[in-house]
């Protein structure tokens, strides 16, 4: 722990000596303030100097412009020029007048060394006299100085003469007939624009000591003029052939042109170099005159002063250090040891330790340094381990990207590829083919617009698209995109993964075909199972009926073996004998014997008939039951096959505008009385403002009846389970409608208070041949047919059920005002 500081302890004396070093701080502060003051002063002086130079040059240039304007006006008012021009206008072929006129133009041009040429244009814009005889006869009607010089004195900005290639300024003035103020022509003076360069750039001097330097200003200073178009009209000391070629859009040019005010400050010039400059506005010509000096040269005085200040401060500091060395050796030595130790540690020698015997704060500091070195050594070993792990992870990730079976890519914010892994070669492309191109360039044409909108979504998306490979083959691709944003939430990149599922889609098509075949097989198995039950019952009942029939037939066969006709004939003979007159005891005896024999046979016949009647009576109810069961099971087979046909036909609905409220009324008008007999309370809840829909009303009625009948059956079973059949009402059937305007759907809901659907049966209620009825009357096709009808109407069926409380079916139909097919 660091001990408290005592001014008179060892560390206190050392600190007291160190306080002497604080004397250096005032020296440094004074030096800095002095330097800043000097810098600001010199900078202001430089600004004033630049502004002064710019103002002087501006006045010089304005003098030249004014002189040129005055010369053009003065020449145009010359009586000799006016008289001879009028003469040539009346007689253009007067060669003597032309010669005298040209000589006079030469005389006028020689009056000013800056004049290139002086010439006269007649009212048609033709040169009729000139100091340059080669110009005579030229048509200048399209030139600015002719168009505007006819009206008043005009100065044309610096331009390059097409005849001579010289850069000139043109001064033009109208020549008027003195008496009538009639235009006789236009006088034009072509001024040498190089005179501006002599004012701005100066003349070069060629010496061995200063080869190519400029005469007036320093090594980097220059003056130039920029016209209203932003081009240099004077030479640049740093660029050749800059006139009317070098565009200048630096800060002072833009500022002066936009505000018309002078500018002075530090900025970047047209070369991109920091300069100190001043800019003035020549309003008459819309020029900007700029005076500039490179900042490095302008501040050379400041730099020199700074170096001197630094030298002086350094000398003072060295003096203080030498004085303090003798006093602060006790502090410096341990610190030097620490510095040496730090260098050793910085050089990589983490085993180095600083030895000290000090017991003060520096001793504790040395101990802390040694501990820090140990900690650095441990941290370095950990960092080296982390570096190795990171390199391994980097190699691993590169391997993953290189050998990944999926296409991995990144896009910029505009949707262009910035990275593609080598998997793209499977599509025939190379990485160079796609880098910088938009993702949508490989999309199939009819998918580009929608997929472009999805890719630039603000959240991850996963969707399937069609891609064209390099051979123009269409591939089915599962595309996943995720936006990558910076901390401010701005999209900077898009990460994408593409999986080629072309073969999977082909396999799915095969599987769908196989699934269809399997469904057909399952359907056939279901049919066989459902029909096998009633056929088995019919077979059993028919077999039993056949056995009963054999018994009855056998009984009648035994009775039929008795010869009833012979007994009848025999009785007829006896009766005839009884009518004869011969009555003897022997005849009576024979007659009695015959009658007894007949009586016995008749007894046997009567017993056979009784036995046959007993057989018939005993088996009559069974025979009736068997025959009735056969008929019932035959009807069930018929209904099963009829339902199967309805299920398989999938008749196209005959669409027409209908109202679902009317359909429910039609259905309930038919079945409501029957439901009341079954103790079912029917509740109607028709919705208001239900729009008409395009539907097959007969098929939708069939759907409503199928669902309602299932609901009634569920409530009958629920009432039977509670043990109050035929005592209380078995339940309530609620049927109504509702219009969902936001989804453009019409809903038909049918709710019951039955026993509900358990979770094991819930997912099978729409399967063909599935039924929850225990009485054997259900075919399991009603809901399947209903589901198919609703799907053909592009609708849907939703089911909500709770065991013990009831079930609600919701039939959702789209609202369509016309048949879209």
C-alpha cells in the first residue's frame, strides 16, 4: 500500500526537487503564447499584403479595360474614320480609299503597343478596313463584338483568335453618322491578352541561380484571373497552356462569383495545395482576380520564429535538467531502471525483473512493474493462444466457404455481388463473372421484379426463385437473404445462401405421382374394407336363410311323399260301397279297417304339417331379420358407392351470384322440423350487409347439410351419454354468417353443443371413410366431399372443438363479384 507523503521524508525531498521542474512550464507557456501571437500577427499581415497586391493589380487591369474602351470610343468618333467608312459603304470598290483606310488603321494600332489589330466592320458585318490586310473581306456578322458593338461600347472577354491563334480582348464601339445618328459600322480593337499575363505573372528571368523563377513574387506566389465561366484567362506558373483550358472552382472563385464580395483566407487552390490567398471581383468583366501564395512559403517566417522559440525553450529546459540531475538522482536512477525494464519487456524479454531496495513509493512501483511484467507474460501467452485459435478458425471458415455444398454470397446495398464462393462454378459461372453485377441479372425474367423487392426487404427472407445458369438452363433455387446493418441501422450489405433444389423438385414431382398412386391404393383398400363388412353380413344372412329354406323344403318333401289322391279314391269307393244294399258284417269290418288305415296316414300327414309349421314359425323371425339385414347392408353398399362416386367425380361448380343467408334459410326450412323432433334447438344468427358471392348454391347447401347432420349426431350421442334421452333438449345448433371486409371473405359458422372431437380424431375428420359414428350408419365421406367442394370454390374450412362442450365449423368463401374463370 502507498504510504502518505511527508514533505521532509525521502520521497518528500525528491518531490520537492521535482517541483523545481515546474519552472519549465511557464517557459513553455510563454513560448507557446508568443508563437501564437506572432503567428496570428504574421498571418494577418499576409492577408493584408495579399489583399493590397490584389487591389493594386485590380486597378491596373481596370485601367487597361477602361483605356481600351476609351480608345474604341475615341477611334469610332474619328472624323477621318467616319468619313472614309461612309465613302466605302457607298463605293466598296474604291481601292484608293481602302488603302488609305488601312494605313490609317495601322497608324491607330501602333499608338498602343498592346493593340494587335484595329479593323472596321460595315453594317453587314464585313471587314472593310484593317491594320491587318489579311482580315479585309472577312465576315464577322456572328461575332459578339459586332452584335453588341452596333448598340454601344462592348468588351469581349478573353478569347482565342481563330485566324492567328492569339489570345485577345476585343473592344468594340459603333460608328455613327454625325448628323443623322445612322450606323455606319463598328470599330473593333483587338487587344493583346498577354498584357494581362505581364501584370499577373510577370516576366521570367533566366539565371543559373534561379532558373525559371518569376520576377516579382516568391517561389510559389502567383496571380491569375478567372472569367465568369470559371476558366483561367491568364497563364499559370505551374501549368502550361492553361488559358481557357484550366477550370478553377476553388472556394474564393465560387464565393466571389456568387456573392460579389472580396475573399481572403486559407484554402485549397486548383492544384489541391493549401494556399493563403485573396480574391477581388472585377464587376465590369465579371472576372475574379486571385493572389495566392503556398501556405508553406507564406508561413516560412513563422516556421523560422517557431524554430528559434523551440531552440530557446530547449536551451532553458536543458539548463533546468542539468540543475535537477544533481538533485533528482535518487528519483531518476530508479525510474531509469524501470525504463530499462520497460524496454526489455517491450523488446520481448518478459523474464526481466527490476531489482530495488527502496522502501518508498518507487519501491512499490517497481514491485508493481515486476508484477505487471508477470501479468503481461501470462496475457501474451494467452493472446498467442487466441491468435493461433483465430488463425485456425480463419482457415476453417475459409475451408467452409471453399468446400460448402451451398452457394454463399454477399451483396452491396444496391444488390450487386461483392463475394461469391467457388460453388458458383456448378452453375457455369466464375467468381469474376458475377462480382459487381446485380443479383437479378441471373434471375429468370418473369421473376425479376418481385424478387428484387423481396431481396431488399428489411428483414430476413427465405423464398424460392428460378435462376438461369450460364448455359441458360432454369434452376430451382431456395434463396435465403439476411440484411447486414451497421450500428446506426443503415443497410451496408446483404448475406445470401442459395441451395439448388432442381433435382429435389423433380423428385418431389415423382413423389407426388407416387403419392397419388398410394392414395389410390389407400382408397381402394378403404373401399374394400368398407364394402367387405356389409358383404360379409349379407353372406352370413344369406347362408342362414338358405339353411332355413332347406329345412322347410325337406319338410314339404316328406309331406308330398304321401299319396293323398289314392286315399281320396279309396274313400270314394268306400262311400260307394256304403250306399249299396249289401251290408254284411264282413263288409263292415273291411270298411272299418280301411278307414282306420286312412286315419293313420292322415295322422302322419297332420303331424308332418305341424312339424313343418313349427319349423316355419320358429325360423320366420330369423328369416325376416336375415332378409331385412341383407336389404339394409345392400342399401349401405349402394350409399357407400354413391358417396364414393360423388367424392371421385369432383364436379365443376356452376357459379352464380347467391347469398349465404338465403342458402341457410333454404336448408333450415327443410330440416328444422326434423331437428326439433330430435330435441335440437335451432338458433339462427344471420349477419348484416352480407354481400352476394359467386358460388354453386346446390353444392354449398350440400356442405351445410353435411356439417349440420354431423352436428346433430354429435349432440344425440352427447345426450345419450348423459342419460336424459327424450327428456330434455339434446342441444343447440347455431347457424349464422359474418362478413370479413378486411379479408374479403364471407363466413358460414355452424356450432353445436355436442361431445366435441378428441385430439386423436381431429386431424382425420376430413379423411375419406373416417367416421366417429358407432351405429354403423356413417360412410366417412360427408366431410371429405364438403372439403373438396369448398376448395373448388377457392375457400377453406376451419374447425374449433373442445371435448365435452361442442364444435364449430367455419366455412370461408372468397367474395367475387363475377366468375373469374
